[in-house]
C-alpha cells in the first residue's frame, strides 16, 4: 500500500464528504491491514490510513486526521521507548485523540497510558465490535478503558479500604495528622507549627505512635509506616 498517495486521496475525499480519518500505527503489515479491514467491516465509518511507525506517521501527518490508534501488540506500554513516543505524540498534538491497542491489560499499563494522556486503552482480548465502539467513544471526547482491567482495580481498591480501616483502628485522627508529617520528614517543631500544637504535645503523639507500632525511634516508625501505608 502506497501510503503517501493514499493519504492525499483520502484527504481530498474527506474535504468533500466530511468523513473522518483514523490513522492506524502498527509495525506489523499483516496485523494493521487485517485490523483496518475488520474495523470497517464492523461499522467504523471512517477512512483508515496505515503507518508502520510513529515516525512515518509524523512525516505524513495531515490535518484531516481525527485520531491515532497505536497497536503496540505484546509490548509493554511502560517500556521507555514506547512511553516516550506516546508522551511526545500527545504533547505535540494535544487536540488529537490517541488510542492504544495492546495484548496486555494489566492495570499498571492502563494507568500509565492514561497518565500519558491517551483517550483509550483497548486490550486485544475484546471483540472487534467493542473495539469500534471504544474508538468512537475516544474520538467523541470520552475516555475508554476495558472491563478486563476492572478486577485488578477492584482488588486494589479493596486492599486500600482494608488498609484504611486497619489504620483507623490503630491511630487517632490527631495521630494520623502527625504521621502524615512524619512521612514527609518534618521536625517536631515544624509539625507543631503546622498543626497548631505545642511541641511537647507532638512528642507525646509520637511516643504513642511508637508504642502502638512497637518501635523505638523515628527511623523505625517510618519503616513500619511504609508497611501500613504501602
């Protein structure tokens, strides 16, 4: 497929018809061609233009583009090269929706992608119809994440809730405030000033915290708190 000629033809066509353009980036020729045909056959009413790399896309970028779908396959979204490429793309084209298609769907990757500013993270485990809907949602201004990632998110939320309840059973509200300051490495005098307490009162709270944690000094307090607070 001769991409430059196709790009010019599609740009002219879209100017006349108003049809939107989705640019698909995938280094694997067969995968990107099969994906584009599947998307169209399942109702994605867009012109699809294919590229084998972000660099190739940037050299041919046209204003007619409505969004970019990057298929990273089995690679990890948190790999430095991929992460940097996505960050660069989002920062240089902030108004252009970027969507990631990946064989992986662990929550760490999803959150990394969202932090980078992508508008959708689609695991390849979903069906093509879901993929079409996810693309449409992202290009319409929404953000898509798959339910494939929800079990891990629920597990993390449950663990966080359990940690929160455990801390609430151990420490008073004022001790929690002091703990927050201790974790920042602040001295007793500063803690007293920021919390509106006497320094002697702060020392009492710290002693109580140490007693509850069964430790002997501030250094051990921090280590023990890391176990409780994660």
